[in-house]
């Protein structure tokens, strides 16, 4: 397991300005709140977030991301709240931890259905009808479209109904009579799902054996990422072959993913209204400058306040706070 000073050294090696104190506090906090929790392997629970943080240093990611990696399981698996994360580590880290906590991943094998169709020698028109019904998640339509393909075509309805939480879906998949090539794909999906759930026990994994929309050119296991409360996927990816198969050139294998910014932006919490400090007329300029240096936004009075009522003027200008008697005081 990566030691605290080793993690800091890795980050500082590519980012000398990294917030060393924040990383140290996050490391200690993660170890403390996870305490004696253990994973199924018997390893201490906090070993995983520390390992994730170490992996992210390879990509030279910033302090907030490294700290998020250290804290990402605390909200889901301990009594820690997002508010406590915000108070201890700042709003940016709190938003990142909150976003990671609500993610779920759907796994699929786009080649599975085509392999079953090929094993049944399905004519092009019948195969297209089956694929269209599966894309609609139309169980009755699947049965009708697959009927001309013979007794073995009942497998499509079983595959459609197998979708669900990873553990349940894998159990159903294991009971479906699949052709050899499709069975190998299903077994590969099972191995990947089991490895992921073991490595990321706090993440919700689902399996949809017949999903292929947007992933038709993929080979092997593909994934789609969702976030609770946000309509549609926020990203998808997997393994694929790049380039055209014709022309005598070999296709190049690749792995990648796409993130969709619109749903990601919808997933972010609404920003909290910023603090605005009203600095009454006649306040020395260096005081207002000092407030701004400490990340306060200031609104300065340009003329004496009516009836010398600085509080009323602060309210009129929409300020949340007032500089009064040498300190910042709330307006309300």
C-alpha cells in the first residue's frame, strides 16, 4: 500500500504547487473513518482509495482529484456526510465526491446477440427485426420477431429478461442455453463484472446482455455510465476495432470512452450564492483589498449611505455581509 509521504512525493513531482496539507489531511481522514473495515479479501478498506489515488498520479491529475480519490468511499461506506467533506476539504472536493458516490455502470457485450443470430443462420430481415425489438426492450415484439427462427430463438426473450443488477443478471445468464461463441462472451462479461464489483464494492453495476445502441462496432465488454437523478448516460466506452476492414489493411484494436458534457453539467449541484461584503463609504482601500485577497467579493460604497444606514444599503445592493466595526457581519 502506498504510504502517505510517497503519495505526496508523487504528486509534488509533477505539481510542485500541489496542496500538500490537503492531501495529507485527506489520507489521514480516509484511514481514520474507514477504521477497521475490511474488504472481502481481508485487506483494510482504506487500501483501495489509497491505491486509486496512486493510480491517478500516473495521469498527473490535480490536488482536488487526488483528494477525491482518497475520500470517494467515505460518504458511501462510513457515517461521513457531504457537508462534512465540504467543511473539511472545500466545496470543489465535496462536489467531486458527491458525483462519484452516485455513479452506476451498466455492462454489456454488443457482440452477444449477433453471435446468437449467426448460430441460428438468421436471414438479414429477421435478424434486423429481432435487433429492433431488442433495442425497444419490447419483450412481446422480440417473441414475434424471433418466432420464424425456430425453437432456439426463445433465447432472445431470455436474454432480454436477464437484464438487471450484476449478480442477478449473471445468474440468469448462466442458465440460458447459448451457442459456444456467445457463451464465451457471456463468461467474459461475468469475469469482468466480478472483477469490477470486487475492486469497486461501493459502485452499482448492472448488466444488459442485449444493449448495443451506440456500441455496435465494439468488441468484448462495453460500459455505459449513469448518474442518479440525471436523465440519460453521462458516458460510454469499451474495446473496438478502428478503421475499415476492406482495402487489405488490418483493423487496429483500441480502447476508449466518450463523456457527454450536457448531462455531466446537469449532474453538478447548483452553485451556492457567493458571499458579497458591503464595504461602507469611507472605508480605507487597503481594508477592501485585504478582504479580496482572502477570497471575499466586495461592493464598495461610492458615496455616504442614506441616513448613515450601511446595513440598509448593503441589503439594497444584494450583499450577504457587511464590513462593520472591523469585522464581517451577516446582513440578515
